[in-house]
């Protein structure tokens, strides 16, 4: 990956719907050259996909929390995924360094739904305990 690839990625991070022509104007390449580079970056797994970010509807209540997950014994990452993958409230899961085995990002409509989701996670046979932090406001999200 060279400097031009990095510039292309920066342009697409700002707006993944930006046309190859518009990106090419910014980085000094033709649209077809940008497309070839993007295709190569996709093939190499550097770019994993394109997505949209959807904010809740205006007025819709949203509760977000980060939950530290502490597992019994030596639980592997695949077991953690198996424990939480079917919960639609789990927006992301990460293995981490430090005392917790993983951190989960949860999004629910109410505190009661958040509590119920955490109870389901706690009920899993590999869960020893959890520690939760509720998000008050988003300051930066990229």
C-alpha cells in the first residue's frame, strides 16, 4: 500500500459513496485507475467493505453501554462470539488486554432492555461476571 492508496482510503472514509472520478480528482488519477486500486485493496482485505451508519430516528430513545466480559477459565474468542452473536443488542465485541477477556458494545432502546441483555450475557455458562458503563454522550465517532 502506497501513499496514493492511503489517500484513496482517506477519501472513502470521509464518504464511501464518493465516485471514483471525484476521488481521482483529489489524488491525481483517472477514475479507472482509482477503481483498479480499490479493487486491489478489496482483494487484499485492506478494505473490508462499504457501509452506512444509521442514527436512531429523531426522538427515538437509545441506550448504549460498554460491557466488560470476564470469562471462566480460558475461554477462547470463538466461544465469546458464540455466546453473544445471537444477541442483536451487541453491536461489537472485542478481545482486549487487561483483566477483562472482552469488551462488548451494546445498544438498546431502554434501560430495562439493557439490563435484560446483560442478564442474558451473565447467564451464559462461560461468563464469570460483567462490568458495565453506560454512554452518556458520543463525542467522536468515526
